[in-house]
C-alpha cells in the first residue's frame, strides 16, 4: 500500500451479492451472513481489487502561427475497459480544429464534433469485449491550425467529463497530463 499510486482506488468485491464498492476509511461496511447459505460465509466471499489509474497524456507540441500540427493522445493502464467518455478543450481563438487522425481506439462515429468551433471535442466509446492495451497506447491524434497572434495555446482534458468503466461496471480512477 505504501507504493500505491496517487489517484488509485481500492475496491471490495462481494461475490455473494455480486456487488463492488470503493473502500474508504470514512465508511462503515455492514455485511449479513446467512447460516443456511454457505456462499454468504467464508474468505472466498470477498475480493480486494487494487486499481491503478488510467493515465491520459498528450505530447508537447510546438506550433507555428498559420501552420497545422498534430497532437497525439496516449493512454497507460488500459485493461478490462468497456466504456470511455472524455472531452478535450482548447482556446478556439488560438487553435482551429482540423480533424481527428489515427483513431486507434475508436471509430470516427465515437467522436462528437458538434462543438469543435467552440473549442471542445468529446469522445464516447462502448465495447462489447473488455479492451486492454499496452502502456503508451496511442488512442488518437488531433490536427489543429495555430492562429496568428497567440504565442501559446493550451489543449487540455476536461477532467469533469472523464468517465472510464471497466468490467463489472467499475468506475476507474484516472490522471491526466495536458499539452501546453
């Protein structure tokens, strides 16, 4: 536990109730045992799960005014993932969205492009089979054009919109590293 990554979660799976819950030091947990049901008893009933956060990051990119550039988006710790919801945002005056490229994890239909003129792109994927990828997996790339008169622009993950679900409907922890 001393090597536990920041933003990690500990989950307790109750196999008898088929329920998984986050472990918290401020919560009291009560469980019932039915003497007529052996599956409600014993050490095999519970399982602790240690969930490392998924890490989303973008490469640092230097862009020249009036020129297009590509920003790859990467992920680490993709394991047993069944759905991903996220959004990225940017200053629409400094950056003009051109398109999505190299979509490794999603189809183009998974991207909502309706708000890109206002500096926001959303992604929503659902998979029938759990997805697993090696660390450093390139999820997709975004192409932008840098505007004149803006020496810097920030492309960032909208942390409030990120929801990652793994098998058994477990909401996964995550961390992000934005591109400046």
